[in-house]
C-alpha cells in the first residue's frame, strides 16, 4: 500500500495520527467504577418512561389538531380526558394517551361522527 493510501480509510476520511489519550489517576484519586452505576429507587421514580405508543396530553392534543385540521383548546382536550371522551392511562401523577386510541378518535372525527 502506498504511504499516501495509508492516511485514508475506505470512505476517504483522513485518519488521526495522534496517539490515544489515556486517563491517568493520581495517587489519592479513586478509579471510576468498572460496573455500571445503578440509580436509587427514588431517582428511578422521577424518570417517566414514555414509549412511542403513549403520548402525554399536550403531544396528543398537538397530534389531534394537526391530523384533524381543527382547533380545539388544550383545556377542552383535558376536559375530554376528564370526562372520558378521550381514554387516558394514569401512571403515577401523569396521564398518557395511547396512540391507537387517539388514532381511532381522529378517524371518527374525520368521518363526522359525534363522540
């Protein structure tokens, strides 16, 4: 291989010739743990797991307004959740709207059904 070819990898980007830096620990410093650090149960409780299949009410409201072309207020959307027109799942103190149920609601609105 030519010396000029050694400087480029298969996509043509130039390789770094600098040596890799290693972290040194001074006497008296602790080494980072080898095992992953696990969060305490109280910290885990503050993290809200949100999957793509569940939307918070504000995101569900944005999705509903964008897909239907209508404009209802956020207060009305929360009222629909409270009255049961929009099904929502409560996880702790937070509510989430399943995307499948929201899509059914959008489909019914576009067909002109009253709900």
